[in-house]
C-alpha cells in the first residue's frame, strides 16, 4: 500500500497547513486564557490569605484586651446586696414576721459592707461572723444569739444563720 500523493495538490497542502496553524493558534489561546484565569485566582487566594492573617491578629488583640478588662473588672467588683436567712425559726415557734425583722436588723448592721470592694469583704468575713456572733436579738420576750452556718461572698453576700437561746 502506498501513501496518496497529496503533496502534489496545493488544495490539500493548504488544508493540512491550515489545520496545523489553527491547532497552534488555538493552543496558544488556550494557554493564554488559562494563564490569565490562574493568575487571577492566585491573586485572589493571596488577598484572602492576607485578610485572614489580619483578622487573626485583630482577634488576638481583641481577646487580649478582653482578658485584661475582665481581670480589671474582677478586681473592682463590689458588694451589691446582702441576703440573710435564718433557718431554724420554727424550732423556737417564732412567727415569720419576727424572723423577718431579725433578718432585717442583721442586714442593717452589715450595711457597712455594701458598695465595698469584694476582696475587702472577703478578707473581713471573720469580722462579719463576729458581728453576727455578738449580736443579741430579742424576739417574743426571749433573747437569742446567732450562729453562722454558711457564708457565701460574691457580689451578693449570702448568710445562713441559726438561732440559739442566750443564757
């Protein structure tokens, strides 16, 4: 078998040379378009990376400031309220009004600690217990002393007390 003699006919020569030139041109156009698209995408990726790094640094700065402010605020917390609860009023057949009046009387004695620094109140919790221990309350013609069973100090001071007959 032999190859047909197309090299002698100029129309076939033009067709094959046009195909070869067209293939080269289309390959060049493809490479140019692909290069432009990849360049745009890589520029966009680099921009996003730099934005991400900037945001990470901003978050780190905000977190450090937030922690510093929290520590500062914790140091400056003050006492907002004092709650007193007498737990064994029914043992001595006391009505709720008498127990309430005793609780209010104790709150008045401890009003000095309102709006004081939390650390100061925590350090002086022994003073609070001594104030309560030395307090004598008259209820229904009898004298009672108080005993501290529970003390919780934060922005609210919670005290749980028990009554004992004074001898």
